C-alpha cells in the first residue's frame, strides 16, 4: 500500500515514491549543500598525507588517492564552487571526508566505464528525503558564475532552511 505524507509547504499529499534521497553536508561560508544519492558511490575518511599532489593541475584539484586499487582524483569542493578552500574551512583533523561521485561514461556499444571523482568536504550531516519537484531554480543574482555550472537549484525546507542542490555529473565533467 502506497503511503502519503503531507507536504508542510503546500499542504498537499505527496507520495513517498516521489521523494528521492540526497546527501546533505555543509561548506563555509554558511552554505548547506545536497547531492543526489544515486550519483554517490561511497563516503569515506582519507588521511591527507595519502593524497598525492599532482603539479600543474587546477588549484581546486588536491591530487590523487589509491581507492580500491584505482587512481581517484580528489577535488576541494569549496574551492571549485568559489566558496572557502579546504584550508579556510574549520577542519581540525588530519583526515578528510571524501564523497565519491561516479557515473558511467562511454557509449552503450563499448563496455561501460565509470568516471569517479572524490570531493573533499567538512563532514556529512544527514540524508534528506526531498521531492525533486520542490527544487527551484536559484535566482540569477544569488549564484556566482563560478557556482552556476554545478547548481541544479535549491530546496527550501519547511522550517525555512535553504539547501543548495548540486549536480554531481557537472562536477565530474569539470575534470575534462
């Protein structure tokens, strides 16, 4: 039997099947972000000394990490988005939280390879259930040119908290 719940913003019933899961985390300055769970492969802790810096890369690329025997490029998500860099964040640890984004690449005729990218963030806050139909496009004045290519929109929670919704595939494509 399909369960419904009442959307406290519009007071209309919403089927649970319409909602999707998003990983919620925080970046400074005062930015709460969500990524769709289906774009995330794994979340893990990585020691910073295990990330090997690669010269002549964009400044938001932190380096590479040996993940399951494969090379995983790691990126400073705050720096990529034009927010505070990893060094400016309030991270008091020698370990970082890495969100691994993945999506298949290549044509269907070829064997499907996965592209992956590790995003360095402060920490994971929670899993959110959200109806994607409630994600609104951000006002152009609220999104910087650096941030715009990665933003899907924003979600206004019933208690008034605004959460920025990013597209993981756009972030991975920034590597090309």
